[in-house]
C-alpha cells in the first residue's frame, strides 16, 4: 500500500521535512513552533488570515495565543503522529507568518 499524506512519517522523513522549516522542531511527538509578532493585533491577524486555508485543508492545528505569541503544535491524531499533512500545514503557516512578522 502506498503512503498517503495522512500516513505517519518515519523519524527520518520527519527530520528531513523539518530541516528546511527551522525553527519548527519536534516536541512531544508533534511539530512545534512559537511565533512572536509585534503585538496582539498581528498575532490574531495571523490566526484569522490562516483560518480559511486551514479549513480548506481540513487539517486543524493545536494552537494558542497569548498577547503577541502564537504557539502551534501539529499532529495527525488519526495516524498517531506527524504526517505529510502536518508538514504541509507548517509550510502554509510559515508563508502567512512571513507577511506579518
């Protein structure tokens, strides 16, 4: 059976996928990143801007906002770990964040 974007990635595949996404890292079995924006409106703007694309992907992050920070953890619960969908979502979030940081 061929791997799909929702199949759990191997440790080697995760390491290869995360390398170009620094400062994303694996923490507690999830892709993890904390963004620090100029202020609260920019942090919330990031979340609101990302929401339609996230909904279109139908792959939702675990994220939280405290003032100017947004903490993001990505995992695919159905697969029991990190999948290609998590990597794709991290890439999407990076593109959006670069416009606001």
